[in-house]
C-alpha cells in the first residue's frame, strides 16, 4: 500500500511534464488578445438586442465630458 502512493505521485508528475519544445500556457492572456476575442461577440449582441443606440449615447456623453 505504501508503494502505491509513491507510484501515483510519479505518474502525476509525468502528466504535468511537457514534451521537449512544447510550451505550456501560463494561464494569462495579453489584453489585446482578450479584446480581439470579445469584441466581435459584443458587437453582435449589441446589434441583436438593440443596444447599439445605448452604446453610442454613452460614447457621445464621454466625448462631451472630455471636451470640457
């Protein structure tokens, strides 16, 4: 029984090890990549649910505030 736990730990380490030359993802993503992934879906949802006018109204309000 004691030997079984040792083998299990070795197998788990083997699964985590990457093949030579293969980069494992770090879990983070560049912000521009995230924007490129989300922006098309956001545009489709805004058009589909009629939110485009609300987005344009907010944008014009921000431009008006920045202009002061």
